[in-house]
C-alpha cells in the first residue's frame, strides 16, 4: 500500500479527489435520474423536482442555498448547483 501525504488541501478538494479516484477505478455511473435532467432548469421545473413552492425557492435564493440566474425576466437554475446544494457543496 502506498503512503499518501496531504498538505494544504481544503476538505472540498479532498472529497473531489476521492470522488475522481473512485469513479476512475470502478464502473461507477451517474444515477439514471441525474443524467435525464437538463443542465439548465426553470423555476417551475426546480420547484416540481424538489417538491417545494416557488416561495421556498425565493427564500433559498435570498439565503444563498440555491443561486438563480436570470435572463431578462426569466429565472433559471443550474443542475450542478442544485446537486451541490443537496450534497452540502459550495453554495451551502
């Protein structure tokens, strides 16, 4: 077994490296439900997917739980941000 030394690495970077190693060394595949979801979602899609109201999405935006992106008057969410928030990632 190899010895590994870790210096000046954040917990998040360490987790990402472990995930990369696990995916690389196994036959890991993304869950089917995640691969069927578009990369950009509307407020309605996110509310339905997470089974929450649009008011809750607004509260999460104010508290920076989920970061919305707007184009004109339309509001969108990135799939990556949603899953990171659910995992306790960057946005939390």
